[in-house]
C-alpha cells in the first residue's frame, strides 16, 4: 500500500528544487500548521524531509493556492499503488510525451493531460 506520510528519503528530489517549510505553507494558505499535515495525509500535497525539516515543493503552489490538478494527480497515483517517493520523482522527471515535467505542466494549466499520463501509469 502507498505511503501517505512525510517522505523520509531526503534525496528524493534535487537540492535545486525550491521548497517551503510546513510553517511557510501554513502562512501562504492562511491555515494552521496542523492543517498542512492533514493536507499531506489527504493527498492534497506531498512533503519530504530535507536537512531534518519537513518541506513541500514550492512548485506545488500558484500564488496562495495549491496548483490545480495536483491533488487529483497525487490521489490517482496513490490509488494506483505508487508511493509518495515515486510520485514526487515522477512529478519532477522529464516526460517525453509532455513538453517538460509533469509539475511544470500542472503549473501551466495542463492538468488534464498530466492526469491522463498518471492514469495510464497507474492502471
């Protein structure tokens, strides 16, 4: 079964990937910090540990909102048996069938295309 907790593999993403602390995410979304952990458990966000801190990729946000289509993609892949580590890696891997990475395409508003790719992988 897929993991739904904080990813503990600090090497899951490159150090070049900008991140926000759970506290920064809470402030950005105007929610309590405890709600950030709930968003991760619910598949709205993914988090991982970097230098002992729990962080969320900054690419998961568009202004003060979670990028449209991200949560649906996470849930789809979790339901398909992917772990959070695998999902994080996939979101940041260049995809030959997309112009760039899935996370870049989500931010560009191409969430339907990303979800199609995720669905093809998951089932």
